[in-house]
C-alpha cells in the first residue's frame, strides 16, 4: 500500500482568492479541524505584504497561536514566503516547512515578482539554503510548470532546467505547480517522469487546479509517475489571483476519497475532513461568515 | 494521433433522469446541434414502456424525424433496447447501432430486469444476434461493471465471464458501464487491461459518471488501457434512475476538451458542442424549458 502525503493549502491558496477576509479565530478553528482529520501538512498562510494580500495579514499571529505550547499532533505547519522579508517573519514564528519558488514562464515571473526567472531562481536558492542552515524544512517549487496564462505553452526544458538547478543546490523537495490551470494528464505524466528521472534523491509534489474537471485525472497521472506529495484545498477553494485560472485547487476531500477508494493509505479521516469542508463548498465565504 | 470516438448519450441517459419531459422538437434541435458539432454517435433514446420511462415515449418518433430523407452527415444514431418488444420497435425505425446489456451484479439484474444475470445474458445475446442478422450494428454492455449500489464490490471475474460469453457469441463491440458510480482509476485500468487481453478483435467502450469528481480520471485511465470509445452526456446530464449515483454522466465537452488538449484528435467541434450544452449546465431542465 503506497503512502501518499496531503499538503493542505486551502488556508493560504484558498483564502487569498476570497475578497472577504477570514478572521484569525476562524482560520484557527479550520486549522484545528484539519489537524484532527490528520492531514500531513497544513499551509497556514503566506508572508507577504498585507497591502498586496490583506487576507494573509495575520499569518504570523496564526502561527504563534497554533504553535504556542507543546504540539500534540504530527501535522507539519508550512508557510509560503516570497522574499527575504517574508523569510525573516517565517523564521521568527513556528514555520516548520518553508515553501518558495519561481515561475517557469518569464512573463509570469516578471508580473508576479518583477524579476526574471534567473534572478528569482538565485534569490529562491539563497533563501532556501538559509532555511536549511536554520535546521528547518524547505520545499522549492516551479510555478506555471504546465503552461502560462500569458505565454501559453511552457517548454518542459524550462521546468527541467529549474529543477536541475535546485538539485545542484542540494534542494531535493520540489513541487511542480499548474498555476494557470493548463495541465492535462498526458503532459503531467510525461513531465513528472522526466523530473523523477533527474535524481534518485528527489521528492516531488504536485499542485493542480480543477481546470475543466481535470483535477483528479492530473493527480492520478502524477501518482502514476511516482509522485507522492499532493497539494490540495479543502472544499476545492482557491486559485491564483494573478492569472486567469478556470478552477479552484483540487479538492482535498475528493482527492483523499479517490486515494482511499484505491486503498492507497493516507493518514486522513475522510469523514472529519468532509465535515470541515462542507460549509465552504456550495456557497461563498462571505455567506458562510455572515451565517455564523 | 490516436483516434477516439464519442458516443453522446445525453438524450437518453441524461433525459431519463429528469422529471420534466422534454418535447420531441427540443430533443430534435439538440440532436441536430450535436450532429453539427460532429459527435460520432448519438443515442437518441431508449425503447422502453412509456409507463416506466415516460421521458422516452417519443423515441420512435424522434428516430423517424431524424432519419427521414437522405443523411447528410456521418453521425450514427444509436438506441437502447431492454427487451424483444423494444428491439422490434428499434428495427422498425432508423436505429443504426443497437445498445443492450446485462448487469454484472445479481441484485441489480433482478431489480432492473427481474431476471438473473444468466437469463438476461441469454436474452441479450439472442437479441444481439437478431440485430446482426438484420445487418445493423450492435454494442453489448456490462452494467455495474465497477461496483453495485446494492452489492458493493463486483468481482472482476463476473465482468470477465460476461465479456467472454459475448465474445464466444461473436459480439465484439463491448461497453463496460460504471452504472453505480463506484469506479476508481486504478480499478478502471486493471479491469480494462484484463478485458482488452481477452481478444484482439474486441472493441471496448467505457461509460462513467462523475462520481466525486473522478469522471475524467476514469476516462483517462480507460484511455491508458487502450479504450477508444467513450460514452458521455452533453452538460454532464444523467445518471441511472434505478441506483444511487452520486454524479451525472461524464460531461462530453469536458471529455472532448481533455482529449483535444492532449492533441488526441476527435471529430468534434468543441465550441459548437459547448454552445449546445451551455444552457443545460447550471440550471435544471425544467427551468430551461420554461425559459424558452
């Protein structure tokens, strides 16, 4: 029975898409429910300037609240950092796994970070090494790995070159993200097989959206290539605010259901997860928050 | 570029689920639009007693209307028959491809046909041979091939035994249907690989529902096993009225989009298909019909 790992990103990738700002106490409740359900990693938020993403302004506070006292569970807390300032903030609170990355599309990189891929890559590697020197975990990613909302096709070679640079820098935990929702299962299998072939030490994660219903097809294709880490959002929340994405993130409870139906063991209690996710599925967050 | 074939079943499997009865003229319009989009086969309806499925009472009439005069297109018209009476009706109008089948679950077979699998299989084979002797096409199916709403797990051996009996009777066009919405992509690949291994002459179709978001994952898994015929419903309409299905049929436009994104050639004009399907997607049929 192969082991897969669920990296729940709804509190970050999900909520950053919503115009409504979710109160810290509500995020904390959701995080506690997700911990109870047994997900492997929860991304509590990102460390970005509140001017740009006000939904994430309380990320530090959320980390402090959830890491106050002795941990009674095995869930790892991750946080997304985009720059050195964010890294400093993350190092000052309880981030256990740092997530950071670059885009494989030059246009997307410029629009998202005002840097070329090359510059962003250099900075990401420097930040990632800083994390490792602090004895914390780091996962580096390639965004727009399966296509770009601005450029369209992204050559597989762009992605492979970035992954090779990561590997050369000793960074072996690598995520490929379909930021723009362009992936199809044939392409997913092909690219992941090439990436998996680059190193035996590599540990690969995937991040898909439900672009035209293909979320689970893409995840299964990734699984076929040997991918064991899956990033997903409870209730299928999410998407990237800086690109035209036709679907939210792959829905955690659908993903876990598919795995468990295939008797692929996850550490997750599906019924608990569904209880957490249910209120967020059919209606927008603003309605939920007003109802409560 | 592999060729796949789309068998559009929305007018039958989709509409039989709806409480509203769609007027024949409206069905005819939809069929004409589907023809324009270039789907390979359209299932216009089923030949069942109007007392049981009043939504299909006009199937003969629809066939007469659409096959009146010289055919100006390459789309094949199929019809579902459940018994000899239906077969006679189908032979009297323009059915080009007859679809019929048995369940792999004893309980489902009894509830659906009041016959054992064995009895239903004998009758289906007799009817299929009758069709072949009339120089028409026939496709035989195995329903509940991936699980049963009543019995749960359906052993793969049940399905293989039925398929072997079909093959022994000279019936090589065979569809496996996930009637109850239990399929997962690992199981799909495993079963189809075993079925494809039974004969080189076999031509296999799949019929999936969007059970918990797995429709396209299951279709892609089937494609991986060599399946080239896909049954789907425009707008994702459908499901079986006699079992607890948690999702409609796989949505034709999503399926065609996935194929075309993978550069798998279909004969279908996706934009035309989406135009046809769009009004049926977000709202129930009764609302559409009242709007028009």
